[in-house]
């Protein structure tokens, strides 16, 4: 019993000193499939929109109109916080990662004042 208690104490103390990088399969290029705005499927064709998330904490986003946004990002809990460094002044925005796996990504965001979801597939 004493050995188990010592092990638990060592484990707790040791955990404080170990930095664990989260496994977060966001890196890669994502192609938009569809978007829901409020309660309805949007009639905006988002299939030409792409989101590229790089391992060096940089991202690129091209929307359906061909407009490009790029800059840096951080991940905090379920939030993907992006800072567009192309725009002057820089603009920061956050989206919630609702679901991500090896081939699909769903983000939640505000679009024109309405709760919206955008669905992506990995390219």
C-alpha cells in the first residue's frame, strides 16, 4: 500500500513537469462541402472554399469569391483562433471546432449574426 501511495505522489509531481502536446488532426488542407446558416442550408456555393492549416501555426483560407485570408493560429480547447495578418490592421477571429477526424471537419461560427456551421472534407 505504501508503494502505491509513493507511486501516486511521484506521478502527480511528475505530471506537473511534463508538457504533453495534444494530438489534434487539424493539419492539412480542407475543402468546404456545405454551410448551414441558422436553421437552413445556405444557398451560398462554398465548395470552392479551402482552409489550409499548417503545422508551423500558419493558415490560409480562400472563400467562394476567391478572397484570401492568411496568418497565424492557435488552438485553445475547442477554439481555432486565427489572426489574419494580410488585413491591415490584423483581424482576429475564432471558430469552434465541433468535430474533426481523419477526413471531416465541422466548425461553428457566427455568419452575419447567425449561428452557422461549415462542413469540410480533407483534400
